[in-house]
C-alpha cells in the first residue's frame, strides 16, 4: 500500500485502533513514537507520508494531522514562542493534492501573520500574570452535551480493552470526541492543548470511572499553567484566532 490514497490509508488507520475512535491524531512533535506503535506495513506507509509532510513544512512550523474515515485534516502552527493559527485547516483525500497545497503556501506571509498576531503578546503576558484563572466550567459544558456525553461514556466502558484514561471533549464546530490516554500526566498535557483550541473539557475516565468535576477543574488548573500567554488567553475564551 502506498501513501498516495490518503482516504484509504485513513480508513486503515481507524481500523487499527483498539478503541472506538472517530479520528486518529498525529503531531509533528512526536509522530514517530506514535507511528511506531502501528502494525506493519501500515507503520511504514504512514511514516513515509508524515516524513514527507515534515520535509515540505518549514521547521519553524509545527503541524497536526487528524485522520478520519474520509481523509485527513492538516493544521499548521507557527512556532515563534507563542501560539499562532492561520485560518481554517485544510482537508485532503490524496497526497498529490496535499503536496500541491504545501508547495504553494506563502510561508513568509504566514510568518508575518503570526508575528502581527504576536503584537498583542506583551499585553496578554501582563494580563496572564495579573489575572486570576478564568476557565470555562466543565460541569456547565457537560450539561450542554449531556446526551452525547452519556453515550460516549457508555462506549468507553464497553470497549474490550479499557483505556487507562479517556478524555472526552467537545467543540461546537466539531462535535464530541473521545481520546484514550495512558497517564494522568498525558491527560493534563492533552487538556492544555485542547483548551488552547477552544474545546470544552467534558469528562475524564480513569479505568472506566468518571472523575468528579472538582478533579477535572484541578487538572485544568495544572494544564493552563503549561500554556503561553496567547494560548492561555484562548483557553480562557479571552482571545480567538
């Protein structure tokens, strides 16, 4: 199997998961470690694809790849010490179109946009230092998504291989998603990343047992301390890109 047909590769990736997930996410920072867990030859094909994307994307940008049953969604982030996001992400079903998209990117323009957005960095830094933490309530979010959340919890508990931890998040434009995780530290790290992209943290399950809302809020407080000023402002809903 080659990496040219991304839609086919995506379906095979989803089929390889041990839990019922609607997407598989890889990040440029640690994709090799995660791909190493895949069965061969899926491992070799996926690594070939992501290595080529890494080659096409400048090193001062990071990227995320979200594979679902129809293809993959690519998102880019400018790494300048604070967080930048550059418009809507792009969806692909073939590597040919993905390669063409990356080759025609105006990277300097994206950098300028990131730097311009960083013009509010000092102000946000000052606010983040002086302002008490103000993060959206998981209990309120859980009420909003109650029906879908109860269904997601039931699915996690019914899986044959119960994950050590499961993080359930939601966003209005993306719906609800469940992420299997291996440790509390990974839960906190992932919460930080998801809060910075305006996701609601609905629930955390530890070996099938749902955390109390105070436990979730404590993890969110730990998570937000990992964020830079712009990411923190986004997590608190004070700033959107």
